[in-house]
C-alpha cells in the first residue's frame, strides 16, 4: 500500500514534471521509496523515458479517449511504497483526481501549478481543492503583473496556500507541513514553511561594480531568484543581473535596456541583508 500520495496538477508547460523530479530526488535523499506517476499521450514517452534515466521508478499513465481519474488511481492501488508523486494531465481538474485517489492511500495532498504568464479563470476552476497553489515562473512577470496575479489567485482560491516561486521550487517538508483533513476535505491549513516574498526594487543612479558582483556571488539569504537591469559606475551600458539560487551572472545590454530596477523573489529576508548590497553603490 502507498502511505502518501502527492498529486501535481497544472496546465501544459506549467512545471509539473520539474516539480515531480524535485520531490522524487528529495524522497531519495530521505531514503524513502517513491514512485512517479507520469501522464503521457498516446505513444509519447518523453517524460517517463527522461525520468527513467535518473533511475526513478515510474508508472506511466496513458491519456487516451475515455480517460477518467479512476483509471489513474487504479494503477496505484496495489503498489507498495512510501510515497507516490502523480502528475495529472493538463486541463484536468484537481478535485476529481483527489476524490479518486483516496482509495489508494491514507494521505492525499494536492498541488496545482499556475504558469504566471498564463493565469486565467480556468486555472482557478481547475485548482479548486488544492492544498498548495504554486504561482510558478514569477520571474516572467513585471511587478504590476505579479501583484495582480497574487491578488487574483488569493481571491479565487481562499482555501489554498499560495506560494510564488520560480522553477517549481517546493520541498516535501513544506507539503507535509500543510495540515489538512483528508477525510472531510476541510480547508483548515497551517503552514510552517517560510513566507515567499516578491519585491521590486527601483535603483536610482549607478551601482558600484562591487555591488553588482555581490548580487551575483553573495545574494541575500533565502534568495530564489533575482533579475534586473542596473547601471554600473564607470560603464556606458547597463547590465542585466540574473541569479537563481546560488548561481548568477551579469552581462552588458547594448540595445533597448529596460528601466533600472531589480525583481527579488525568495524567503522573507532581513532588511539588512537585502539592502546591504545597494548601500555599496
């Protein structure tokens, strides 16, 4: 019997397979036996073949005419594992799969991933019943669009925990810290995970080269993503800064530079950590 199931839903290209791979790696590091349920159409075996290369145990869910959530759940009833991470095909509502999978495990949690560049009312309808809604690829939005997306998702999905992120960043610990009654479907939740914030920082004047290098080499603790355009003292052309986690780069922009500002996404930082770099300008 499977002891825990995590359902990962979302539209095409939202980041479902990326998240499934991340969670499977975390389970492996914890020495938990995990299986991956990968949804594929017809004879397309790209995702399952890719994951098999990493030696993950995969259950292929073939999507064809007449497919129903119960068909996917039936494939997991007789499997013995600590965890199953099941990718739900795009354009399918999460709630119907959650109901079907309750017969396969005592604990079922649902995650819905929204591509920040493709938010719509249809996304909200499909995401209803999710424990966690990932607002993914937030680095593709400007600050006005990011604020509108967060407000719209919060209003449409009041029972879900919303986490803005990039590159489908989420941990098993965060998922398991969401308290939810599996039997009743109550929406009472409590998350002990760090709060993810989005800050757009206008940059007036030119930064020192040391400040730019610090953004790239030593970003504030908790940084998930930094992206911005700034001017550097002594340089004619502005530079584009990009940081993901602990890896970063910067390069000059010669044509049509955007306004000087920095978009920062990450766990709640201390203001001293966030502003110490700018003070070097």
